[in-house]
C-alpha cells in the first residue's frame, strides 16, 4: 500500500492539536522573512523543508539566525543547496528558538503488540547513548513515569551538574497524549518527534515526521 509522509511542517501542524509545538512559519520567498521573524522572534531556527531531505542536519539544512541579515543569508543558502541537490523544496521553516534538554518520542507499529511508544534521551548523542524505554500504546501517567525512571541517563534531565531540572509534568502529559494518538489514528505506522525540547517551565516539539499507511 502507498505511504503518506508528513515532513516537519505538516507533521507539526497535525501534532499541534494534541501536544505543544514550537511556533513556526513556512516561507516560500525571502520577502516573507521579516513577517515570519516578527511572529517567531529572534533568535530563530531556520530549516529546509523537503520530503527529499527528512534528515535536514545531515545536509546542512538547519541554521540558528540572530538577525534579519543572517536570516536572508540562510534562506539564500538553503535555496541554492536545494537546487544543487535537486530537492523538491516545500519552503524554508522559520521556527522560534526553544532552549532546554532534548528528548525523543516515537511511535511505531509492532507486528505482535501493535502500536508501541518509545521515549529516550535526544540531542547529538542519541545514537551513542541509545537510552530508550518502550511501552504498548496507550499509556497512563503511571506508565509514563516508569518510562522516564527507566532511562539510564535520566539524571541529565533532572538536575545533573546543578542544572535546573526539566518539568516532569510536561514530559508525562506529552507522553500520554502522544501515546493516545495511535488509537485515534490507526493508520500511523511511524511517528518521530526528535527533538521534544523541555526546560523547567515548558516543553515543545521542535521537529517531527509522521508516516501513514
């Protein structure tokens, strides 16, 4: 059966009805940048949006900009890169910059158990740490607490090196909400939120991808 893939902008619009998402504006031309930055504020993250480039950082498709001039340069660089790599460009996303700890949240369909939710430490060390816990969907708040407690490197989230601990209630609430998505949307075969950025006050989805059967 053909699959429908939602890249970041579409995936985040879909998820915004269920969980907190970083504010973003998709721009098609550089004349739209000023309004987009006014809506998201500076600094901002800018990203290539293309179904041909789902792993944006691998091709240099992500930039943090601190001024209008930097935003214009990033937009120009991204459009040139898309032409060079023959990517079908949907636009460039201007997204509010969210600071905090990065975690990953995912849903996949297991042939035995059905939809399964994964939760783990994210960021640049995600492939090295491979610190992930799993549960069958849907989960309760108690299950979410257990998933958090199972992480080997959970101290990174809760005050290691005298840093402020992240908001545990936000993590638990988001895990429960995302786990419920599978029951409401049976055709989801994959859902990747990487990262969900959480700090001591709040948490927001900063990148996502969804595959529907």
